[in-house]
C-alpha cells in the first residue's frame, strides 16, 4: 500500500506471509510487516529521486503451535536482520528512480531541435496529490536557446472540481510561444514554395517582370520569419501568428527575387495527445494580410498582391507547418508510462490536460 503524507512524502506498507523452515526445527508461519517512509528529492544532477527516510520491519508469529514455545516473534526479529530487510526495500526504489530519470531526458521535436523538462524544485505533496513544477528547456543543434522571458509566473490553475484522472497537466501560453521561438531559431519555418504562377503569367499583371525574364520560368516563394511567432490561447481556441517576409523570384540554381512581400498570417491550431506527445496542427488560415516591402518591378498594389499570392499562402503555409510538427512534441513523462483517456481543454493563457496513466 502507498499513501501520501502531506508536506512529507509517501508511506509504503508491505505485508508478507512467510513460511519459515529451519533445518533443525519445525516449520513456522509468520507475517512480516514493513513500514517505510519515502520522500522525493532532487539529485545533484537535477533528477527526481525517491529516498527511504524511515524503515521499520516487524514480525508476528501466526502459528498457534508457537504460543508458549521457546521461539517467539522477538526471536524471529533477531533472526531477520532489519538492516538487510530495509536494504531490500531501498532496492525496490531502483526501478522507479530509473524511470524518474527519464523524465528529464531530451526529446527530439525536429532533427535540429530538442525539448527537455527540468524540475524547478522538489514536488509539493498534499492530500490532493503531488504537484510538480517543470521548466522547459529547448536546444537547437545541441545549444540551449535563451527563451523569451515569461511576462507572469505560471502555476497550476485552481481547478473548479476535483478530477478522477490520474494526472492533470497545465501548459502555459508561454510554453507554446517558447516552442515556436525555438523552432524559429532552428530555421524550421524557412519555407520554399513553388507558386502556380510563371514569369509569363505574372508579366500579364506586372509588365516589368517580362523584361527581367525573357524566357518563361516557374515563380518561387521563399519565406522566412521576420519576427518571432506568437501563440494566443483563448477559451476553446488556439491560434498561431506568423510574421513572414516572402521573397518572390525565379531561376534555378541561381534564385533571383524581384519582390519582397510582408505577410502576417494567423493560423488556427488543433491540439491533441497521442501516447505521450502533444500533436499540434494548423487547421486553417484564419487571417492573412499581404503588403509590399520592396520591389524591383515598380509599385504593386495590395489588391494585386493578394490576387497573385494570397491563395498560395493560405494553402501552403499550413502544409509546411504540419510537416514541421508532424512528429508532435513529447510531454513530460517517465518511461513505460503512456497517457490515455486524454481530455484537452484550451483556456485563456493555458492548456489543461486531464488523463489517466
């Protein structure tokens, strides 16, 4: 049996029925009871670990034949070395501690970007359960990414009602913003898109394109972020704002751009959980605004930019995002455990996951 001891740790109770057969005596039946207190602490490496803080084994003779005989439970107590029994109890913690170490492992998001969860302090134990605060760390090509500072400290929101679920996980809006910030640093949102347009069809709208390209060539769009993405969480809704600079040009292998277009795109996000991964996908482009940043072919009205490129941006940006996020993002978990019966609830400033293990 395992119970929570508020502000202290865990209490482990073990009862074992023993059949003892000494070589020179009659068999005896006894019950070994072990009471051990455990507490959860941070190791020097920053991992969570279970440590035995108290251990007490006792033996109770159950055989009626033993009553009045020379052998008693106190004799058995002496025969059974308490230190050895408590050492065996501490060995029971080896596997859980190995699993707890996997909580702080590095998990890949893309080939260049990894995420790691580090405990900020020892967990807080109350009658309701165990509360743990984790700091997210992202690495790009093996180097830690300095994340933007969270505007406000984040803690577990007050839940309206107690949940029968094993685990409640709260992820702040800043977690998602940091995720996309790290992906930006990894260059994951640098896109190359083949436009359905060619230089000849564009020359029908912008005559100077024809003088730049005498032969008909496919038009390419090369997009990269001009400022960091921003995630917005509202009740029942998640959205990602992308601020792109799109260079429009042609030519291969020598790409030459003739237009720079600023595109502010808002994509609705769908959130779900598979195994231990948060799956994030772009549902639809909710809003997109295009404006001219620079031009080698004269002035181009915003209405013409939208006519030429808006459809491609709306169609291709979600495809590219979903390819980047296809594998999902590993959530905090320990090895051999997986999330089941997951309920994902989006609230203002945070996402709440209720699940069983």
